[in-house]
C-alpha cells in the first residue's frame, strides 16, 4: 500500500478495511475504482453508493499535495460507467496560487483523462468553492450533476449555482467530457505524439487554442494532460495541471519530471508556453519542447 494512504486506511471501519486492502495493496493501484470493484465493496460492506463514496473520501484527501495551505481536500468523481476517480487539491511551492489545483478539478480531470464520458455525482469533503462550481458547469452533465457532502442532503449543481452562466449561454454545443478529435497530425517521437494526442482531445471552444502536454518521468513513464477552457475563462484548466493530476493520482511526484512537450496551435489566441515553462522550472525540469499543431 502506498504510504500516503496508511493513516487514512487505519481510521476506516474494519469491514471497509478488509474489503479495500486487496485493492490498495495492489502495486498498480492508481486511485481509480472500477464499476466491478465498487459493486464488490458495496456488497462486502452493505453500504449504498453514496455512503461508500463518503467513507472513501479520507483516502482521496490523502492524495492532496497541500504544501501551502496544509488543508487536504478530497473528491471522488463518479462516472456513468460506474467507475470512480479520486481527486485531491494540489499546491506548488514557488508558483503563483493561480497554478493550484482544486480537488473537484482534480477528480473531474482524472475521470476525463481516463476516458470517462460523463459524470453523475461529485462527492467531496468540503463545500465546493465558487471556482469549482463554475468549473463543473462546463461539464456535459450540466447543472444536473449531483453533489454529495458529509452530513448534508445530496443536492445538484443547480442548487449550488443558481442562475448559472455557462457554455449554453454562449451557444457552445460541445461540452467538457464530450469526446472530440480535432484532427491534428501526430508525428515525431513518442513523447511528441502523446502531447499531440492530448491536444486533439482538449476542450477549447472559446479560443480554439487547443493544447496538450506530455511529461516524461524518471521512471520512463509518459503522462499527458489536456487544456480545458471554461465559459467564465478564469476557471479554465491548463494542460500541465491536468498532467500533474494524473501523475499525482498514479503516485508520482513532480520532481520526477525530466522532460516535457507542449503541443499547441501556431499563432493561437492563447499560449500555454510561458506558464508551463515557469511552473516546470520550479520542479527542477528545464527541458520543455514546444511543438506546433497542424492538420493534414
């Protein structure tokens, strides 16, 4: 079991510990529970889905990297596939606070990068802030997505964000988590192709500034992230942060990053390069290659 889970695991009810132990002891555990695993946990613990997700929140919060606030927030994104995806807040010493990742953003992005097509519920251990409520409003679930909090009745995003402004107000018809392929040509080495593939699935309906990042770690693993724009602009999520979410959920560390590739549109309205470079440099990674997206 990863050391970050130990304290949270030991505080769980014994029946849940027994059911979870084989999953957490698996060296390949990457903070995702399949639909079959969720069903098995429910059967073994006799918990319904909402109660089980709430009980698992301490494990999600254990994934937090809260070097500034020292305040761990955990979230679980529950997909229509039945799969559950952990998420947690991430803060990076030496970078502006704007580079931080909220737990809800983490869980949602984790699900998106894993191929989930839509979310039905977000379970989180603290009330979502306004930033996260607006971020969720970009989803193809719309304001119908359920929000589950400890010791509160389950509500929908519509309850938390009344009179919401979102993509539909701007006549956008493709939403976050919809499957897209922007058709950019993937060529070059494996790392470059991974960055282009990420950009092809990015969500940038407002600027068309599609972008993707691929990170090479010290273990030889490649981790990718996609850009996700938001109708309110500020809650937009950079591709580097998306990749960092996946790296963290896999049990990796930002200090393992050895090389990065950023793929983005030439002369785009927006560029991710300067922010990506500055953040990577604080992690000790000075090798960032910028490649231009193009279509055949």
